[in-house]
C-alpha cells in the first residue's frame, strides 16, 4: 500500500498498456472561421488558449462512431481482436440514455462483452483506466478496451466566446491487459479526487433530472456548457499540480525522474503553468492542443497517440499523466513507456 492520500494500490496484477489508437473527424475549423461567429481573434485564441484549429464531427457522426474508429485502431495496435470489457469515457454520449459503450462494442463485433460509460469530465479517460485496472486486478477481466471519445461541439454554443474557441471533437483508445506490476507499460498508483462543491463551474444547466420540471421552459443557452473559465483555470493548475506530484511520489519517482508529462489539453497556459509549478521543462510536456483543441475525455489518449507517433515517447521514458475537468474531478498516474508499442492513427 502507498501512504499517498487518495492513492490506490491495485495489488499484484497490473493493467499494462499494449495498444493505442486515435481518430479525428476530418473537418478542420481554424480560428479565422470561428471568429466569423464570435467576437474574438486568431491572435487572442492562440495567445490565451494556444489553439489554432480544432476538429468538428459533422452530423450524423457522433461520439459512438469516433469511439469505434479509435478502438478498432487500438485493438490493431495491440494485435488483439477482442476484449473482456469496454469502458467508454465521455461527457457527450450519443443519447442521454442508454450508455454508448454497448453500441460501440456491438459495432466492433464484440457482442456480449461488458460495456459501460464513465462520465468524469476531462478526467474521464484516466478514471476509466482506473476502473479497468481494478477489473484486471480483481481478475474480472484480462483485457479491457478503454476509450475516450467526445462530440464536445454538440455541447458548445457556437456563439459563446467563453467556450466555442476551446473545445473540439475526437477520440482516443487504449488496450490494457493483465501483467506484472513492474512490466513496462504497467499503470502505476492512481491519485484521484473530486470537488462537487464546484459542480456548476463547468456545467450544462438543462436537460437532466434536476431541471425536469422546467424541461420546456429552459432557454436555448441552458442546453449548452457554461463555464467560469477564470475560476476553472485556477483550480485546474492547483489540482493537476498536486495530483501529479502525489502520483509521481506514489510510484517512487522524484519529479526529476519524469521524462514526459502528459497533461490533459485544457489550455496551453494551464499545461505550461502545471509543468512550471512541478519543475518539469516545457519541452518535456508534449502538446497537441494547437491542432485539436480541448477534446475533454479524448484529450489524454489522443495526446498519448500523437506523442507516441511523433517519437516524443521513447521506450523506458517515465511518463506522468494528469487530467482535470468538470465535476470537478481530477486524476493522475504513471507508466514507463513500453518498447514496441506503435499507436495507430488514421
Ligand atoms: N476572445 C477575445 N477576448 C476574450 C475572449 C475571447 N474568446 N474571452 C474573454 N475575453 C476577454 C474578456 O472580455 C476580458 O476582457 P477585459 O479584460 O477587457 O475585461 C479578457 O479577455 C480577460 O477575460 P478572462 O475571462 O479573464 O479571460 P482568461 O484569460 O481567463 O481566458 C479562458 C478565458 C476561458 C480562455 C481561460 O479562463 C481558460 O482557459 N480557462 C480554463 C478553461 C478550461 O480549460 N476549461 C476546461 C477545463 S477541462
């Protein structure tokens, strides 16, 4: 057991990363196009958020379709054709009910596997990995497909300059398999947590059970995500820095041991501030936010796939992963980058 607060010890059987896949919808929306709808500028968005363009899934493509594409690539990357369970992290399920994961499993040709959604904001992928690692440690599953997929643009008011520049669509997926805890690719101890007292800092006010009595009275903007950006920024930096530091310590690493920081791509200034707070050089914190925006639960697996593809993650690298988002919810963990893992991208 570790004595790090909030850390979990998953016993002797670890979840080992054996496959990685990604998918992005082809439609690119540069800042210049966005700024025809909102009072902003390419320069402001690049300087304050770090985004140049984002991808948009065009109807009828939705979260489940992108999840299928990324998951199929992750299975191919692992050289596997099946899994015992599928966990889909998303804030934008195809429908309010049922969960999207069973449909994704069906489309992948994995009938009858356990499949369910996890909603934990932009930390969803790391939460889903933690759930998968628990299933593996308990012997309930040997191989789990973990997917992060989002159609964030379905939650964004295209006229809201506080959110429209930030979010994008996409999907990433990983295969986790049972293995020894000291294997390369084994997920380390997880540090995670939440603060529901700030549940309205990033929220969609309407459409849920709490507002059912005024379902037909809600204003159009209440069906879109509303965010207190400044406040979220401060909490993101504080929680991500603390969780990352604790996860490194729980793995027995000093911050100086960390070769790469894989941080949820919320805002380039958040990533830079977290790296700086931790004392990790900016060059050791790969980023793809300029090209894909903030893809919420898809952000961490997409960045892993892109960084692996670009040779940023090398075998033996000590990788610290951290995420933060609505809930509020945060999570961090570690892994040593495995040899022979080749991410599959479109
Ligand atoms: N374009 C141009 N100007 C904008 C703008 C936009 N899209 N949004 C805000 N501004 C202006 C404001 O009106 C304000 O102007 P003023 O100084 O003349 O009053 C100024 O920029 C600063 O506003 P502020 O809200 O303090 O901006 P900010 O620097 O905090 O940046 C965010 C806003 C949303 C980019 C930033 O707070 C952020 O990224 N927060 C975290 C969001 C996030 O990551 N959410 C997901 C978490 S997973």
